[in-house]
C-alpha cells in the first residue's frame, strides 16, 4: 500500500516539476516582453509551494517504507 502511494506521489512530483518549469518560462517570457508578471509570479509561488508539499510527501512515504521494511530485514537475517 505504501509503495502505491509512493509511486503516485513520485508521479505528482514529476508532473509538478514540469508545471513549475513551464510557469517559470512563462514568467520569464512575460518579463522579457515588458509585461506585468505579478499574477504570474503568484501562480508560480503557489505551484512551487504545492511541489514542496508533494516532495515532502514523497520523503515521508520513503521513510515509512524504509521503517516498515526494517523489522522484516531483521527477521530474515536470523
């Protein structure tokens, strides 16, 4: 079950990184052409915050998976 959640969270992180990178390019393009980037930067900040949350979730799930596998490893090494 943890592995399923981890795979899903890793997918969210990968997609989130793509979205953040796209938004960064859009902000840069707007800025380069002299447009106001205030709203675009707010969107970028929100996307980056969401990505940070997903990255933390991935780490939490990895830690859970690692902790869950420890008792099994100690039982099999006896």
